[in-house]
């Protein structure tokens, strides 16, 4: 896995934890399974742009915010 995907995986995990949200709750809000979310957070799966928008959106973030956070690194 390349660095940028690893960063997205870590960011998803970090933001989810900051919101004190379980993978189950994120799954309910985003429409994805807890297993899929776990695979994304662990870098096993790379989310499509649509999936990333859905997952970060369920956390209350727009994908533009996520891209800007990554650009600041």
C-alpha cells in the first residue's frame, strides 16, 4: 500500500476515535459494514472516492476537508 492510502486509513481511524464512534455506529451511518471499515482502517482495502466521501461524511467531514488535511502534511 502506498503512503497516501495509509494516511487516509489512519485519518479515518483517528477522526472516528475523536468522535468516539465505534465501527458499528460508523457502519450504520455510512451504509458500509464494520468489516469493510476495519479493512479500510487497517490498510487492507483502499476505498473508492464514493466510499471515502460516505465514510468521512458519516463522521461529519466533507472530502475536501480530508484532502486539505492531507495536503498540509
